């Protein structure tokens, strides 16, 4: 018996949209992937799912919870399951242009066969098995943006945040106009127009997505977007992040906010950290020399200083 399959905000997605979801574990991936596929199949779209063959049966089982029998969708051609070896790296090499051509052909074929659109979902974890391909992920995501804008196709790119470098994930997020955050589909505050990575003015190195670079009609909208971006970074980072206020007269450190990873690294509860009069008494093993250096650097500037500190995850 099918169960309710809902992802708030997904009902506002249409062909041409490019979504990104970061996940940690099978449950989080299921929360995004299954509603996305189910909505497309229900709307008369062809669904194309590109995942490692090891996870294909798991995903079909998850989809079975939302639909009577996904095997019927497979047999009828409404649902297609392909592997990275059949698509992204068909000859062992990742070529973004070739992949875009493949997706264009798949979308044209779906429309020609009477489907309303092609709904694509890709788990990008395959890239970690070929580290050299990570250098071209930004190029691919940028070109996918351009393709989707004028196509009868919409795509959800899934990234396992445990596998990818946080800096790369931030660049990837910046190339997606829409993201899944806290189990909800929403406009991406980090999105900016894609770089032209092939023309004469292409940057010499991989671009860093500028924060708050998108144009908004009202200043308050921009502030809200930047706040949402900051919340995304806090939620998705696999590193400990905190923002502290430092009394430069006494060198006392008070915590303003932090993410869950920072709490885990501290060995204390969130309440203990937030209520501490001086955070430094808890910080014997969390980069005290770096914090002290920051205090000495800005001491001449005033009485109070607010700063952030990034701590690498213990592995």
C-alpha cells in the first residue's frame, strides 16, 4: 500500500529547474529522491535516475513505499535506471559536454514519446571514485544550468556531504538556483549567474561563488537571502563552525552561535557552551593558540570583537 510522499515546496518545481540536495545517510537521500521521482511519474513525466548499481534496488524499494509497483514503471519505460558507467563515465572519462548531449537526447526522446518532460535525478557520489573528475564538476553543473533553462527537463543533483570537500560543495551549491534545505525545497540564497567556463574571459582558476551576488529588489530581501545562506552553510558543513564575541579587555570569549559539529567536537552540551561566561575554559583542545592570535591581532581596534572560527572535523 502506497504511503504519503511529500517534500514541501516540490509542487512549485517545473521543467527548466535545477535543484541540489546534500545528504548524509540513506534516510536523508530517500527524503529527497523518492518524492522527486514520484511527483514526476504522477505528472506524466519520464523519470531518469542515475545511481550506483549497488543502490538501485534500495531506491526501487524506497519508491515502492510511495507507488504501488515501480517495476511497472520500469517495464513501461516511465522510469529508467542507469549507472554512472552508462552515462557520466561511459569510457572511464568524465566529459561534461558529452554528458549534456546525452541528457539533451534523453529529454528530446521523452517529449517525442509523449511525456510532459524528463525528470532527472543524479547521485554524484560516483565522482569520488575518480578524483580527477571533481575538477570538472563545476564546469558540468554550470553547463547543466544552461541546458536546463531552455529544455523540457528538470534535475535534482544529490551530493553526499560526507564524501566531498566542503569548499567544493559550497561552489556546487552556488550553481543551483534551487536547493533542498531542512526537508524543504526553496530558492538558493547562494545562487549567482553561472560563469562562462569556455569563453576567452573564463577565469584562470576554479571560481569561488560570491556570497550575496544575486540582485534582489529590496535590501531586506538580500538580508534574508544571506541569512538563509549562512544557515545552509552551518547545517551542511562537516566541520565545526562557531561565531564568538571577544571582550578585548579581559580576553573572555562568549559564544554567539555554532553548528552541531562544533558542539560534538567540544565535548560539551550546547547549553553549557552558550551559557559559558568564558568559552576559553572549554577550549583547551580546540585551537586556543589560533583564537589567542586573533585576539592579539585586533586588540588595538576597540573593546569588543566578533569573529568566527572553523575547526576541522576529527577523523
